[in-house]
């Protein structure tokens, strides 16, 4: 079973969601199903089928959260030196062709949001960057093609999650 690295905040949010679904939402949906069942013929009972569909989606989410929380490895990146790229590092890259600067933070899969500069530690880009030092050159395969970057800076910045 592969561990899932994540920040404390993410672990807490996922655990709270799981507890809410198990202790509150299951009871609510069971009540809705019972009420819909009382409306009569189940073959043509739209309320019943909608409630059963919702229950199926909720149970799938419970299974997913149970798996993720069970494999969670809570990591505090502020305790790392960040002299090399690691979990929680913010990496400043400079495109060798355009001198354009890009900035990414390496996070867990549950925290990933590439549009906000948060890339999963399991992503191909992060796998190339992990272990590298300032001044190293990396070649990344992006949707737009291969690009070469210089690692200008590696630092720790507190990661703010918008989820």
C-alpha cells in the first residue's frame, strides 16, 4: 500500500469530510430513501431512484476517503532544509529560451492544483525536480513540448490551499 503524502490541513479536512458523510449524511440519505419508498411503485418512483443514485455516489466517496485517509502520511515541510527539491518545496524555474520565470510548490495528490502552481509529488514534472539543487538544469516534457529550465531558487513558503 503506497503512502499518500499530504499536509496536516488536508488530512484534517478529508477526515472531517469522511466523518460527516459516515455519521450524518448516511442517515439523511437513508431517511430520504425510506420516504421515497413509501410513495409507491419503485419502478416509476423518480425520487427513490434519485436518492439511490445519490447514495451510491456518497458510498463511493466514503470508500475513496477511507482509502486516502488510511494511506495518509502527514508531512510538515517546514522541518525540511529545502536545499534540494522535496515535498513542500517551492521551486522557481527560469525557461532557458525565454527567460520566463515559473514557480511551483510540490504537494500531495489531494492538494494538487496546477493552475495555482501546486503540483503533485507524483506528477512527471515533480519526479524530475525532486532531489535537484539550485543551479541545476532540468528538461521537462510539457503539453507544449520539451522545455529546458534552470532551477533558480528552492525555498519553503507556507502553502495556502484554496480548496
